[in-house]
């Protein structure tokens, strides 16, 4: 596989988005960040994405659930993240991978790998960008 995996983080909290992007970049993934639905749509049009990590609660008129279906409709791997535990029942009945905030970064990495497999993505992390011995982030 010559193609490096591209991951889009859709998260309105800048510190969280930056932390996730830094961690996954250190694991060899090409990162993109969107802060809302409109920016997510622009990223989908502009980049060859493989996985979307989507926070359900975003500013703007679009529902996180509708954005999730948009990503899945494009054949992308999807991981929903949310700090709103009121969504747990719906998440359990949906067919999407999800993590409840706060979560461990190693759990996110495992979900990214699983989402890539589920989407039959023909890509791999860039081994030259992988942090020696792992990133050390939890």
C-alpha cells in the first residue's frame, strides 16, 4: 500500500482536536481538522479521506447524526465521539463505532485501525512518521 491514511477530526473544541491530531499524526496518519459541519463538507470535497472522527455536538445547523450518515455514505470509516452520555442508547443501537469522552488515546487508535479495516481502506500509516516507541500519550 503506497497511500498514507487520511483522518478527518471534526471537533469544535480546539484543544481536543489538536491533541487528537498530534497523537494520530505521531502514529503515521495524515491529519485534517474541521470545526463544524460546513468545514467537514469542505474537507470531504478537498481531501482523499479514509476515516472521520466526529463529535456529535457541533456548532451550526447540521446534526452530528446527519454528518455521520454523510461520512458513511461516502464509504469512509467513522468513529463518533461524544461527551453527552444521553446519546449512549442511540449509539448502542447505531451501527457506528463510538467512544465516550473522556477516552484513552490508545482506545482511539484501536478504533481508527478497526474503522479502516471496516471501510476496506487501501492505505496504511506512514512508518517514517511513527513516533519511536509510541507517542507516550495516554
